[in-house]
C-alpha cells in the first residue's frame, strides 16, 4: 500500500518544496537583517532585543502555517497564500528603503534573498491557486 505522501499529485509535492524554499529565504533575510540593524530602519523601540522577540513571533506564525499546507487541510490553502503574501512583502518594503536612501542591504547576498523571496512567492501563489482542489473544502 502506498503511503499518503506518495499519492499526492506532483504539483502538491512541488508546492511543499516551494513553501519550504520561501521560508528558508525569508529566514536567511532575517539573519541578514540582524547584521544590518533593521530594527533601526523600522524604528523598533527596544533595539535588537525587541527585534529578536518580534522575529520569534513571526517565525512561529510562518512555520506553524506550514503544517496545514503539508497535511492538506482546508486551512492550508489560506496558510499558503498568507505565507506567500508575507514573504512577497519583503521586496517592496526594502525597495522603499532603498529608494529612501538607506545604505543597508546593498551586498549581493543581501539583495538575493529579498528578490528571490518575491519571485518564489509569486510561484507559490500560482501553485497554491492551481492546487486549491487538493486542499478539500478550501
């Protein structure tokens, strides 16, 4: 008998991989953001301590949103679109900072996860919409 994961349509396995890639990219960006003192750009009171605590909450939300996607629960459809939207928002936010003259995030590997997350988010949203039926009563 085949296990449940092997019975998934190929697109669903791809969606899982894309969501994990997107989360890895946004997590890499947040590591880079600590280097660049991103809390100063956002004027977060409390400095690195508040920034780190905020990131724990954000990571908890994003990573826990992965579970219903992988389990193909109806809520997984919305979770995938939420992750895509959250990750895609990194690009326009940092483009705005760049246009405002902030010198942070101008190194090649600072730019890469920002741009890649946006592109991967678009792909994730398209795959999610195509796979809607696989989430049941989404």
